[in-house]
C-alpha cells in the first residue's frame, strides 16, 4: 500500500514564470515527489510526495536552495492509500472527522535497512494506521493512526511481536531535541559540534555540554528535524543519538567497563617497559630486547590506543584538530622512530629506542580518561537519582481490571491504583481512599502528610498504609518531579560566562600547540641537539599540552555543584551570570 502526503505552502520571491518553472523543475526531479503544482499568481505550491522517500522538510529545502522563501499558509496532510494501479481509495487511517493522532515510538533491535522495512510492513498491517515513517539511525518511528480504531499500546505490541521491542514516547515540544554525543574528547570537540549545529538552517540555539556528552538543540520544525540534526553532527565526525535516560545509563556503564579493561591491559603491557626505564636509571642491568619492546608497545599503540587515531582522523577530515591529534602525533613519532631503528639496526638498537615513551604516555592518558569518565558519571548521579524516584510501571484501572502499564503509556484521565508502600507514579488527585504520603524527597516536609479525597498528590511520593485510587492529571514531562529534574539538567548544561571564554580559547589551542611543537623540534636541531633530544622535547610539548582539563574543569564543576545541591534539596536555576547570596531564609512547613 503506497502512502502519499500532500502539503501546501507559500513561496516568496517568485517574480515571473521562469521563477515558478525553476521551482517546479527542481521539485519534479526530486526522488519521492509525485506531483507538483506551482501557482505564480497565488505564490504557493501544492506538492504530493512519498514520505518514505523524502521528508516534508526536504521538500521545503529544495525550494529554499533555489533562493526562495517558504511559509505554511495551510498544512493539509492527507494520507491516501493507493492500490496497485495507484488509484486512490478511502483512507483507512482517518477518523470520522478526518483527523489522525501522531506519536513517536522508540524501537530497539533494528540493525539494517531490512529491519526498518520489516517494522514499516508490520505497521502497515495495523488497522487504523494511516502512515508510518521508520528512522533506522534514530531508532524510532513516527506513526499516524485513528484513535477510534487502534491505540499506542496495540501498535507497540504488534511491532514488538515482529521482533523489535517498541515503546511510545510521550508527546513533547517538537522544537527542542536532546542528543547523546559520542566521540568528544576535549573542549575543541564540543565547540566544533556547537559550531556545526549553529550553522545549520533552522537551528535557533544549540548547547553542547562536554561533561554530560549531550547536546540540547532548539530548532524550527518547519525547516529541519531531528534526523537532519543528527546527520549534521555525524558529518562533523561524532555520533548523535536521541537522548534516552535508561539507554544512556546502560551505555555509560558499558563504556566505563570497557575503559577499565583497556586500562588494565595497557598497564600490564607497559609495566615491563616502565621497569626497564627504572633499571636504566638505577643501573640494574635489566633490559628488554628491541623485539620484546616492539611486541609490548604495538598493542598499546594501535589496539588499545586506536581511539586516539580514530578521533584524530575524524577531526582532521573535518579540517580541525583536537586532543587526539596531539596524542596521535606525539606517540606515533616516538613509535615509528623506534620502529625505524629496529628495522635498520636490529639488536644494535637496544638502548636507543623510545617504545616505552609511546606506551607509557598512552597508558597515563588512559588513566586520566578513566578518572574523567568516573567524574562525569558521579557528577550527574543526582539527576539519575531524581529520575529514579519515578516508578516505571503503574497499575491502571480499566473496566474493573488492574492492568500493569508502562508509565509512558499512562494517559491524562486514567485512574491509577496505589497500594501501601508504593510510589505515586503520576501527578493527580485522589478519587478514592485516604493515606499518609511521604513527600520529603520532593517538598522537604519531613513528616508524612495526610491526603484525602480530592487532595492533590505528587509523582515520586511514598504511600503509607492506605490504598488509593488516583486520577491522572499530569504525566511525563509535565509532572512536578520531571520539572524538578529538568531544572537541574538545565542548570547542568548551561554555560557560565567563564566557560564561554574557555570555549574560545580551546578553539585555537590545539593548532597553537602544534606550531609550538614544530618550533621546538626545529630549535633543538638548530642549536646542535640530536634528533633524539629534539624528538623527546617535541613529544613532551604535544602530549602534556592536551586541553582536557581546560575544557572539562568548568562544566564538571557545574554538574557536580548543581547535583550536590539537588541531593540536599537546593535547586539552582541556569547559571548565566554571577550571583551573590545576600539573604537566606529558612522555613518549616506547617504539619
């Protein structure tokens, strides 16, 4: 079943038939565009296209690339089912009043295009689904459906039964998106991501936080979308995935475990080389053969240290330089100089090699990286603890039955059953029963508070000994707990004025260090130093001058400070400037 989507929008700047013809030709040649109608007199276009082949934003961009401005006069989205002869038939996905609901689903397990195709095929077979668009990169699907014929739970179940676990996302503000960014190693990386996003069409603002490895982007949904923004980040040399708290936590733990084992392996391989250095200083006579040194240094340099080469390649491919470039240049110079000595001199090269420099430098940097990763995770622990107060499952009462429902699937108006000792899953009001609730983690009130019929309750509060039925009034991002967590996160990702200065310095830091290293090498040779002396001095400049602390100190301090405050019940607003505390007022809520 083919799906056709129609949009109507205004075009500003067309002054003659040549203009309209140019626009019509550009659109007609685009893959996925089925029909084009351009009206010069009305300055508008009506386009029919296949959303599986081209997006609405791409259609608009084609017009804008020709030098004209687009604006929506009316958005007429009609999902037309077509038979094999492409003759339109009645739309099975619309309600009696012609409206559809659209939700996004997170879909796990997709590894290739055939997976996303199977998901689309499964969705197409759901009665009441008007259209669906599956994005393999972002691992989600946008589904338009008739709420009178199907529901999100049924759609998610069908996709899950097809072999791909699916959960639907609560509706959010489409103009703000958050990505987990992978591959950033220093402040010059975060600055480059922010610069790439800032230059993208339709992006209103972008904020990249190195400590949290996250980007928050505000954009105009009429000009761009999340998939386009993710592609921009990837073209800059980094990975971007939509932020999902549970997935981010699991990925962070897996990454920390991998770094731990790589560090252990690097230490084990580097210890004999380090022992040799101390032996030479103490004249103990212990020395490895050149081939033993090569065998120990090679896996540290190219297997465990591959991350630095990958990072350097991505940075240089995009015309920039970062910390990885410094590390790769410095250690490679030591390694390949030593390798040349082994090849040309054989056993006679003993005592004239620098394999231990390359291996030990990489090992020491990995120690710093591991400590850095642990600091990032502990700094953001407060936000995870806040979100952990929210139950993942709620017991919803429907037609007298108790249904265990994921918290994301609870709708406003649903009645939730809360048993003694459980946490309140949603913001709402009590419609049956009474009980004492412990709200201390949210309100600061140390004593349990009696809540009766029609009283409000807050998600995250702990129930006492009563059984309650709660009518849902707020879910997802609208709950008090979610707003508190959002406030903490906004404070963490915000940039203090000093951080903006750091970002400007970091942008030119690496190129300056490379120039200094070249000057150092040349100067040593000019004053009569040996190649070995010049090489060691150059490596020292390249490796020691890594801008890790420069870029991480301020954001990590902000994350740690706001997190510590949140654990103590102190919430800080985004830190956009300096403030001085002049009055502190403490009060005890009445019982």
